[in-house]
C-alpha cells in the first residue's frame, strides 16, 4: 500500500515541475511534487554571492518569464513576481573606445501582456549601428521592412508549442518555403559563422553576434537551429527585452509555489526519487530513495534530464535497447560557461563612455575585439580545450550589471560576469578545475581593466566565478555543466529532441508517464518553463484538459 496518493506526481521542483504542477492543479488534480534538493526552483535561485550582504543569481540571470503564458494564467504578478526593464538592452565595447549600444525597443503592457515595438527607439538603434557600419545599419533596416517581425512571430510559435505532429504547422518550414519569409534556404545547413558573415559586413557586428551566441551555447563553427541562429538580428534593432527579476530569480519559483499551494498542491523537498513504478505498461507512482512509495492515480511527470530518467528512474522498465543507446549518446558538450559574480566599490568607468555614455548601463555588456577570424578559427578550439595556465590568447568576457539596487548594500555594486564555451566538466580533473577557478578571476579583472581602468583589485570586494564542474555539481540536470540540459543543435531540436522517440514527451510502451525537463523541446532557455508548458499542451489534447491559450485568445 502506498504511503501517499495524488492524482499527479511530479519528479523535480524546478521551474518545469512548478509550471506543470500549476497547470495540472488548474484542472482540479491533486498534485504532489517531489524535489531532490533542499529548495524549489532549480535554476531560478538566488543567494548571498559573491559575499555576505550581496545577492546574486548563481544560474538563471536573464529572465523572459514576463512573456511566459504561466505569468498570466496564474496571476504571478499578484504573487510577488516583478520585473525591471533597463532602458539599455545590450552593448559591445571595443578596445579602441568605440562601442555599439542597443536600446530596448519593446514595450510591455503588464496588464494585457501586449508587447509592441517602439519604432522611435528602433530608429535610434539604427543610428547607433550606423556610427559603426552604415551598410549593416541599412541591412537591419531592410530586414525590418519584411523579415524581422516574421522571424519573431515564428520564433514565438516554435518555442511555445510542442514539436509538430504530422498535419500540424512547422513554422520554420513555413518561413523557408515563403519567398517573403526572409530566411535563406541555406541557413539550416550553415555554421553560425557563415550566417553571421552573410547577414553583416562589418567585423564589429559580426563579432558582437558571435560573442553573444557563444553565451547561448552556439560556437562559431556550429550549425544551429535556423531561428536560434538568427536571434542577434532582431536584438540589434532592440526587439528583445532582458529583464531583471526584482529581488532575485528565486521570486519566479516563489510565485509559482504560491500558485501551486493555492490550488492545494503539495511539495516535498529533500525527496530523492529513485524509481518510477510501472505495472502492466502503466506508471502507477514513484519510489523514493528512502523506500517511501507514492501512488499516482492519473499521471507521473518526470522533469529530470533524460539520462537520469532512463538510466535511473526507468532502470527496471523494459525499454528498447536501441532507445537506451540513443539516450546515452545525447550530447552535452555545449552551453558550458564561466558564470559568476564580482562585487565592487565603484561602477566600471568604461573608456567607451566618451563614445556613448550609456554603454555601461546595458543589461548585458560585451567586451572584446572585432577579430572574427580569430573567433572562428582559434578561440572556440582554444577555449574548449583550455587547461590550467593555458588559456586562449584573447578574452571575450561580458558583464551583466545589476539594475536592482536591492542586490547590493548602499553605495556598493555587484555584476554577473561571464565567458562562453569553456570545456565540459568531464574534460578536466578536479585538481585542474580548482586551479582554473583560481585563474579565471585574475583573467577577468585583467581584461576588465583594458576597458574600464578603475576595475583594479583595489576596487574589488569579492569574486566568485564557478566553473562548469561547479555548475554540474549544483544541479544534476546540468550534465557536464551544460546549462541548457543538452546541446541545442539541429539533431537535438524540435522533433529530434532529445531523441525522436521521446519528442512528444512520452516513452513508447508506458502509459500515463510524461517527460517535461529541459531535455525536451525547447530546452532550458530563458527560465520560461517551455518544456512543461509544451508538454501540458499535449496532455490537454490527450485528456481534454483546459486550453488556456484558447480561453484567452493568445497566439500560444
């Protein structure tokens, strides 16, 4: 006899588990959510980093949860989830004192969820681009006439819908087959470097696009899903908004937990799920590591990454060996980052402020030269194969200034600092990673001084920059330190993610068992709960559950 019983049992209390729990609770189900760690939220967490008195978000920092359907379906704005939108979206600062500054051109109506472009700000951004490259400013302007809004609409449809079944629209295919769609039919087969060179003429614009994509887990030599590969283009026009979660990213988790609790959902932390119990081809519950059994009357939802699901939770289930083999081969050697915090006395005084005084106010400040040949030919390889004392010749770091003053004591400041494409955790030994962690802070401070001379060690209060090994240890879903759970190349995207047999959130031969982790389409991008929301859409189709997107008339 089970020790407890729920209609729906959810494995994992990160954003995916919380989002799923809220939607199932909305349908009147009793929900039990079981989290291995000591708190809910997964990547949506905040702590006293890099020193006491400061706050930092160790994992998810850039939030787009304001555009998540969950924000409106559960009135999360009334449950403590607030956002700050800096006016300056992003900047790229070059060693010679020039910079590209992009202002936020999206305006969000919190009450209705409507997002509209401010064309005056778009024109302002085009003028900023023109200072660096008139030809590229013209290219972005022409794209605005017919391409960019098509891309953005299609991107939203791709991200907020399950991978298409036969007969359902494939929005990428629609664009590719539309002469006015604006996507070169070669793009799905081109590397990021090739696409960037096709879209832009200047090394400055190319380098900014490549550097940003490194932070998205896309190296210059990688082939990326077409719409992901094109993300920099609307961003250069200001048609994205990088929000700050007021009070810390943990408020995303807190708001979702409040919504779940209001519906009667129960959550349990320190609850390590060991097995999914399957009888006669149906998931009937779970067994915890301490032997506790929990009955699932209707559904079991697993939000653990796919290798844990198959090798641990379903280890006693008869699954086709070829499927197990495919899961074992899911790649996790992208999306590793150096991603940590530095707190300091005085704000960086960038030399490029003479070019544009707003460059340091951006939500995301990129630093680096415009040597695109080096980025393509050497940097990716050197960074991916670094060892203690053996770093790339050049540094391409970035700073995410904290726009919420509550993160720091009065008069002090904290920023997240990052660099993309270090090696996976398993590439180096524990001893090597410990040494690399010591060196990365020195590397960042030395580089920062080239752009902001006041960023010396005398200005620094504390440094805490985790490595991929540290990141892998923080969350079991980030295998090898892969912060998107698994690679997001074309072979692990949409109808192929994580493998074709699991793309529709189920394991063949097991009824009432569903998967909703970042291993599913479309990964852990943006702390939005895409995987859970899209999985819920399939559940709604299958079981006649509420379709809030139809009830509210939303696009998705």
